[in-house]
C-alpha cells in the first residue's frame, strides 16, 4: 500500500506537496513532544511520519531534476 501512495505523489502538484510536507513535519514535531511527555501510545506513528516525509521529498526532488 505504501508504494501506491508514493506513486500517487507523482501526480500531485508541487504546491500541494509542499503543503503536505509542512503538515507532516508539524505532525512529527507534535509526535516527538507527546512521545517525550508519554502521551503517545503508538510509537510506530513517528516512523510512519518520517517515511511519509521522505516520500514527499523524493517526489519533489524528482520533479526538480526533470
């Protein structure tokens, strides 16, 4: 399923990629603070957010090269 989501990023406009990237980065910051405070029950959510950020950055950089 993750590969399908990553492939769908190639069809999204760059402006929306930047918006989603900002949202995911803010989510990561919030997760890290909540993790330190002991409020996060699902630790895997941090890793999933990091992977999503990497996918967005990869799609964005691939377009810059072309």
